[in-house]
């Protein structure tokens, strides 16, 4: 980020580099402004408030996450690999795109028990992407039981996000991926009976 970048981009970049590492509530506006080399007037002109900046940062993260996950799905050779593509996508997202301490959406949900309409909308969009895509990817494997299989993979994924708080995100992703593979094998074995 340089001072020649548009101020709205600098503010979003600063929000990403601070908000989802330190937490959206504990991060002060002054920290974001200093990191962005921006004035309070710029923040309010572009985003309306700190909450507006959080919404915009989450919307950007959702777009980047959707793209990273979609690319991992396309690269996966089998239906099982496509279902589990959320794990290599998470590793790529953390390594190449937008680093975070765990999950920006989970952190925001935890710190805003009663979000405003715009924040609630972006949080719901992330949840819909997660649950909807997992169910869609589980369909070729599980048929009528796709929702059950998708739920198992979602639990492994959410556990992975929590493990990221306790140590290395690389280790957390590997452990979550391994657990998801085990759950998938167990599910397939139970369906074969």
C-alpha cells in the first residue's frame, strides 16, 4: 500500500491488515487511519462509519474467498476432491490472499451479536456460500443424503478455523483436511452398508 493508492483502497487494505488480526471491536479507528495514511473525513466519506468499513472489507474478503475456493474446486479431479477443496482453498487464501487470525466472518459474528442490516447481509451471504456450496458438492457423492455429508465437512472446516486460533494455520488446515477425509470415508462406508 502506498500513499498513491486511492484512499478507499488504502482504508480497505488497512482494515484487512488490522481488523481481522486484532479483532473488529478492539481495533480503533485511529489505528486504521494511521495505517492507511487517511483522514477521518475520508473514512466517513467512503464508508460512512467503522461498521461500513467492516462491511466493505468483509464483502471484499467474500469475493476473494469465493474465487480462491472456486479455483480449488476446478482444479480438483474427483467429486470427493471437489468436496474437500475447501481445505486447499483455505491454505491458498491464507498464504496468497488475505491473511487472518482465524475467520473474519466468525470473528465479526462473535463480536457483533446484533449486527446492523448491512453487516447481517454480508455475514448471511458468507454462510449461504459455505452451506450451499458444500451441499452442492456433496450431491454427486451422497445423493439424497448430501445435506448430511455437507454438514460433516462443514464441522471439520469450522473446527479448522478454531484450530487456527491455537497455532499455525498450516497445521490447522492439514489437521482439518485429514479429519474431513476421515469423515468422508466413514460416511461412504456407512452408505455402502
